[in-house]
C-alpha cells in the first residue's frame, strides 16, 4: 500500500535534522538569554541605533508576543521583536535583534536575494498549497502531465528554501559586523552572538534539506508509477 512506500525513508534525515536544529536553537538561546551584555542596553534600543547609524530611518520597531517570533517585514518596513528579546539586554537578544536589523539593511540596500525572496512569496504560497493534491490526483488518474505539474509546483517551494539560505546567512553576517564595529559586543559576547545566529541558521538548512529530499521523493514515485 502507498503509505508503506519505501520513499518515506528519504524524508527521515530531513526530519531528524530539523528536530536537532530546533533543539539546538532553543538550548543556545536559553544559555545566552541568561547572560547580559556589558553595556546593559535593551535589544530594542540597540537595534534602533544600529539602523540609524547605518542610514536607515524608515524602519519602525515593534513588539510581538511569543518566543523567538522576531521578524522583519519588508513590505511595511517593520521590525518586530518578541517579548523575550525586546526589553532584554542579553547576548542572545542583541544577536537576534541585530539579525533582523540585517534584514532591514538588506531591504535598504536592495540586496538581490531578499528582493527575489519577497517577490516570489505569493507564488510560492499558491504553489505549495496546490502541489501535493495535484501530484497525487495525477497518480490516481494515471495522468502524467498532472503529476509533472505537481512536481514543478512543489519545486517552487524548494527554490524558495534555497534562496532563503543566502538571505539568512547574509543577515547574520551583517548583524555580527554591525554589533562589533559599533562596539556593542566584544570578545566572549561576540562569540556568543555568533553561536546564537549559527544555531538559528541550522533551521533554514534543515528546511532546505527536507524540501530537496521531499522533491526527490516525488520524482522517484512518479518515475516508478510510470
């Protein structure tokens, strides 16, 4: 039966990598959220200053509920920090806030991968919702064009996951550079910031690997059914 298909084994490495990445993020965040920076300033005030120092005064800083829900919205130029980051002066908070500031600077400087990712988001959302139903409907109906269309639509989400990698890595590099060049963190604090951001980056790597393996699985299923 289909639910016993061996190709399910292909997605297990991605799932395990994802679980490990999530665990790594939480443990690293928990460790460095307990260590304050020597400056003792809140992440919200630091990120606002970072943006102004780099000539970006368009971004508004807001607060959002939840843990690790921090994000930058390029469509309306808002940078939202989670409850545990906004008022915190910890190494983890400054690293996370500076990472989002890195995204804001990407928008400010028209960083191409960010522009590409932002542009394809609506299309990717549609493709993701249609890909799996169309793929399996094509298998049931034994109609290869529909199955192929499902694979192509799913590939769009894989492209999105791959495009996300340079965007996130670049934002983290910008974060470390802005914090160190501005003298906000030094020595062990800088190493702590790097560890927090490297742990967060693993989640995006896991997502990309999972998407690639899932795409491979669909291709193998289609070829076998042919």
